C-alpha cells in the first residue's frame, strides 16, 4: 500500500492520470509543482492563474467549507466546527507549515471557534491577529513573497468583497425579479467571482510588478473561466487519492471525471494565455 504522505498521494495521481493533468492536480491539492511541464507553468503565469498550484488560503477555505458542509449533515454545528478545526491542523502538518498555510489556518481556526461559541466572526480582526502573531513568532516571514501575496490578497477580499454584502445584493435582485431564474443564478455567480478576483488583485498587483516585473492582463477573464471548477475539483481530487490509497481500480473510475475537469482547465489556460498581450513585462 502507498505511504500516506504527499509523495505517496502524488504517486497515486501519476498512476491514475496522464501529464500534465496529474501534475496540475498535485499542484492544486498539495502545492507540488515539480511535475508541471514548463509550457503549462508559463501558461499559468501568463494567464494569472499560477496561484491555483500554490498552497494558500484558498486550499484551507475550500477544504474547510467542504468538510464543514458534509459534517453538518451528520453532527451539529459545534461538533462539525471542531472536527473541521482538527482537519485544518492535520492538513497543516500533512503539507508542511508554510507561511501562507499557517496564516490561512489561523484565520480559518478563528472563524470556526467563533461558530462553536456562537460569536460573530470579525474578518479584519482575524487577519490582523494572524499576521501580527506570525511576524512576532518569525519576523523573516515578512520578506516571504508567498506570504506577502497571500496576506494582501486576503486583505483585498476582506475590504472590497464582503460576502454578506454580496449575498444581500443577490437576494435583492431576486426579490426585485420575484423569482430565481437560471440567468439570475449565473449572472450572480459571474459577478461574485469577478468581484472576488479583482478584490484579491488590488494589493497584489504592485507586489507582482515589483518582484517579477510582469503582470497578466487577462487574469480576471482566466480566473472567471476556471474559478468555478476549482472547489468541486479539489473535493473530487481528495476523494480520488484517498480511494486510490485503498483501492486503485475504483479510483481509476473516479479519475476519469478528474481528467474531464482538468482537461477543461488546461485547454482554457492555454487558450487565454496565447491571446495577444496576455501579459506585459519581462
């Protein structure tokens, strides 16, 4: 049986999927970029979607929401929050305590504790507490580029993409129209994803320009095109590796669905990154 480790799970994906699909899913789940072909890696940079293969707060947020949502069907809110908190701690240990993961874990843990004790979650307070406490423990994280990008992307989302306000706006539109419709749902999802993408880039664009002297002009379009499949692919990917760890024949069936979504991402990223003036700079 394959070892229960990042390298073991990466090996499972390599057996189940061709490249670059296996490498892309390994990057999405574990932040591993070792097996990504240079052509796809460059396309991800040009399209402004390289963040999907870097461990960040997105991984913690997706995993927490999936786990908490599933556990709520079987146990109460407090117990599901506690179990999700333990899952976050395990994930940090499993992939390694990088600066971006630790920050996201602290903020995610604070939100879960607030749910457990019926308290209101204050996002900006949580961000300040996480960043300050981390820098007090390890001041060198201040110069970590991944930490800077993750922290300031999160700050932009908190300041300019208030989820409660977005949800109220969607409800107001539905109330005005008098009913839910397919157009309403799709347009609401597009606006939310676009708002999220732009908010995350408000403070990160200057950092990217400073360090890399390059910026993607098609990033909002690319993230809008693939962003909606990242969460379900993350859940499906974890199911694939866990089933593969126990029964490879069954995992091969599940991997077909992974391949379909991954193929969509690969084709979309290559197409958008090949557009004229997709990125500017060196």
